[in-house]
């Protein structure tokens, strides 16, 4: 993993894949920095209007309009698939044998709707990708300790099949009246999506964490929960240059 001083984080195993370009941009890496980076490598960026839902786009050619959705898959070289985040979990996938990649936006809604599973299945249908041969990189996201969610988020995830262990419960203060202070639930986005990958057949050794720091705690990363008025987002990307 590159340090926080470089403009983006990378995963060594991904960096070892010939022709693969990938990274998780830091807060200071602006959109124009990112676009210049892509242009310098002759790659065409594909930036969606993200909806916090589960639509997966399979890219065979340059889109004629701005796509709406939360996951992109392709096996065509020359594109840089982009996910923009500030607290949500960006997940990058590469199927080295079949030369296919994916970029997935996993916030709590997308996680609950299993958008990552839908992207993995789309790669399987389109390119013959097999989970046990696919590599996954999980970028920086908000940590569980900073990610309080409502009870409806917890029940929604449990209904969707996620184990209760992906939530921590913060109880009431000692001596306080429990009826006045209902328990608080903390969602571990990283654990939830890592669990999903494992259930799909990913090998644990093929799932990597890039910068397992909390976006909310780390000032060099962007966090919607830390600064709701900051419109900037971090640029996370993957593509095949050849
Ligand atoms: Zn934190």
C-alpha cells in the first residue's frame, strides 16, 4: 500500500497485474488532478451519477450519455471506471484470467441491496469471471466506530441476509435509564462487504484493504459525516490500459 503522502492509495497485488491501472484518491487529489492523470495515460474516464442503489452498467463502448448507477464492469481496455466517495466504501475488482474489471459504490443502501454481489454476478455472466479467481480491493471508508445508523438500517441488512456481527451495538451509559436511551447501532461497511464477497466464493487472501483508515477520523480523506457542506468527493478508479 502506498502511503497517505501519495495522491492515491494502491494495492500491491493489483499493481502487479500487467496493464491494470487502479487507485483510491485522497482528499487533496482534485477532479482536475484526476482527469489529467487519466488523460496522461490515454484512458477515458467513466463517471456515473451515483444513486446509492444497485444498478450495474456493463461497458462495451463509450457511453453516449452520463450513466446513472453504482457499479461499472468492463473487459474493454482504455476506460477508467470511477467511483466517487466521501465515507462510502469503494470496491475495485479484477479478474486477471479474463481481463475484466469492476468499480462498485457501497454505501449502506447499496450494501443492503447487495450491489457488490450484483457486480460480481454481472462479471460472471458477461466475462465468465469466477469469484474464486477474482481479486477485490476495498478502499478507505467510514469506520464502524464513527458510523452510527438507525435500527431500520440494521433490520434491513438482517433481512437482506447480512450477519448481525457486521453491526456493533453501543449501549446506554452506565446508570442511565435504558428506555430513554435506546441502543445505537454502528455499521461496519467494510466487514459487511467482505462477508458478502466470502459468501460469493472469494478467497480471503484475494480480498485486500487499501488504507483501512476511517474517512471520518483521517483529515486527509473526505468525509460527508465530518463535513456535510463539502461537495468534494474522492476519486477511486480501475481500468485496463492494454
Ligand atoms: Zn472514525
